[in-house]
C-alpha cells in the first residue's frame, strides 16, 4: 500500500492525488483542488473560510476549491488521509463547475451516521488499490472514486457560489502577505501597529481580513505560528523546554506552558514524552508521509471492523459473503444511476 499515489484519466478529466501523512504544524494555504480529508488517528483543528472545526478519529471534512484553510495537530501522532482532485472533473456535466460548493463535515454527533461511515470507508478502500498493478485494479480504483462522489452529491446539497473576482483574489493575497510576515518575524514582539507600518493596511482591515479568512485574530495566529515552531523543536530536537520557549517568541516559560496547556491539555514536557514519531525533519514544510506498513495495518483494521462478523472459509460463509457483495454492487449501481440522473437534471436547468 502506498502512502502517496497520483492518478490521472485525461479522457474523463480526472486528476487526483491520495496520500496519508502526519498532521503537524499550522500552515495557511489554498489551492484550486477540492480536498477531502479523513482522520485516521488523533485530534486536529481545521480552520477554513472563517470557521474552526475540531476533528477526531473517524471524522470527515470536505474543503472546496480556492478556500483558505489550515490544519494543526492537537495531539501527538495525528494521521490524516487526503484526496485532492481537480474540479474540472465536473466539466463534462456542469458548465459552471468552478462554482460548485459542497458542505460536508462530520463531528462527534454525526461521524457514525451511515453516510459518513461510507465516505470514510470508501476512501480507505481506494487506498487498498493505491499501487494498482493491473487494469482491473485501476478500474476498481476509479469506480470507488465515482462511488465516493455519488454518495457526496446525493447526500449533501450542492450550492452555487460566485467565482472569485479580483477583489476576492486580492484579499487572499493580502492574507498571505500578512501571514508571511508573521511566519518570518514570530520571534519578535509584533503589534497591530507593526503590521500596519509593514503592510500599509490599517489596523481594522488587518483584524477583519485575518478573522474573515482564518476565523481567528492576528495574535492568535501569531501564537499558533510560535506554537508550530515550538512543536517542531519538541519533536525533532533535544533542546531544553525553556530554551524552546524563549527562542520561539514566548515571553517566559510560564507563558509557554499556559499557551501549550490551553491548546493541547498538557505541558510541553508531557507532550514530548508522548511523541512516538520522531522524524528528525530538517524542513518544517516537509510532509511526513505515513509508513506504508503502518498504513496497511490501520486501513486493514478499520475495514475489518464491520466485516469481522463473518469469516470466509465454509461453503455457507462463502455463499453468504457473495450475496452481501452482490447486494453492495446493486446498491452502488442504483446510487450511481441516481447520481447521473441528478447531474443531468442540474445540467438541464443550466442550459
């Protein structure tokens, strides 16, 4: 099983990436791809489009095209699996495909609903075909992707948003400019006045745009950048905790301990003792992809969790399993047909 795979079907305008990695440091970004993230282990915070979401194992979140977002681990060893695909895939059926917006987010009260469990498990099933050694396996991989989209389109309302105009793009660029400054000067004392003199924007605009795009104020973002650097040092170095605090912009060890406990429920020292994955990264921007053997174990355990009630072996069990699988195939076929009918209906309204 691969921790990273890229798949293309140019005839169907399908361009996707699937990978599993350790969620670590808080970093703001946006891209044209639609992103579907499922959490395999731990607890993370996802900020997107001015909203903050806490995800735990089994949760699902979809991030639409060109939406600013960031993730940060709240516990050690947080593992996520991600699907990225270009929305041009929808262009065969939908003229204004760039305007598609889907709200699909689970939480502690909804993650075990059948629809979220199907999404979660379908992404895992796709991972089992990540190495695709045969044409049949390639066909199955793409079919699972279609099934995934069918479930999402059927169960979550498709909204239509206006394409980003020049002012929207300018706001994104302004956020990046502010964020870049904070990322490079986090060790210093930074006030809104400092940001005003550096960027030329007034204080109210800076506060508004950061809050609008990230859902947090500038000082909270600054604190998270400092926390990101501190976590990197805790994970990848043997520096003293007090030195890590001072080097990364915290006024003293007490302030560092307080900020850390508020976000992670434990002290930096306790956090360091819990860390299992010590990667020794030299670049904080690198992704730590999940070890393929560990990923295989996680995926297998998750997929077997609901299927452990029947064992393959006897003729009776084989027959029972076959009927179950045939039933699943029939259900998928019905769902795909229904999805295609829905897409045709949407297309007819647009013409």
